[in-house]
């Protein structure tokens, strides 16, 4: 009985060993999303040079959210393809 309780998680599920997750691919996806975000931010900075407030808002608020969103999408895609 006690051995059975040790195998349960906090949610009451039993753990099943799955395939090894390719963390290297997710790290590459994170780097790709950061590089893509920097490239897009610089492109927008060059396109809208006279709107400084828009460029600052984009760089501080929108660009980090975009990078994390792309990285999350890549991670979920890797997870979907591996299962």
C-alpha cells in the first residue's frame, strides 16, 4: 500500500515513463525566436523612425511577448511531433 502511494503524484495520477524530451531542439527554437524577434524589431525601428514612442512600446512590451509566444509554439510543436 505504501509503495503504491509513493508512485502517485500530487494530483493522484500514476507516473508513466515516456520518451526522452529533446531539450536541445527546444533551446534551438528559443534562440530562433529571439533572433527572429530582434530582426523584426530592428526592421520596424527602421520603418517607423519618426515614431519613437511606438518603437519604445514595441521594444519593451510587444517584442518580449512575441519572442516567448514563438518559443512556446515551437516547444508545443516539438512535443506534439515527438508523441
